[in-house]
């Protein structure tokens, strides 16, 4: 057990866990902002379109029990917008707080 505790202390596992928890919370917050603020504005600009409902039907279903082929590209657009927003927020937080300079070693 002491070997495991040494590993946790030496490798910064606790800091990694805290960073992961904060990153997950930031991701959920940004996702809520994108879903409830940015996407409605973009949809309004595009003429009242709900981005998540956008899809491209390649093959129509012939009857009730048959399956067609539909690609829901609106969900992908939502995911890309969320990814870019989360990446920007995390980049901004890291740069403004100086966390990007923590791992830089002195070369003196």
C-alpha cells in the first residue's frame, strides 16, 4: 500500500484528478451555454432552424417496419461547436492563470 501512496504523491495523481473534475465541470457548463445560448442564436440566424434536428435522408423508409438511412449532421455541428467552445475556455483559463508556466524548468 505504501508503494501506491508514493506513486500518488510523486506522479501528481491527485492534481490530475482535481484537474479532471474541474475540466468536466467546465465542459458541462460550456455545453449548457452552447446548447441554450449559442445554438438558438445560430438557429435564429439560419431562419429558425433547430441545429440538432438537421439531418440528411439518403434512403427513405419504404414502410413502417423498414429502416431508411438518415445522417443527423446537426448533432455533429452541435458537438463541434461545443468542442471549440470548451477548448477556447480551457485555453483562456490556462493562459490567464499562468498554469502553462508551471512545468517550465529553469535553465540557469
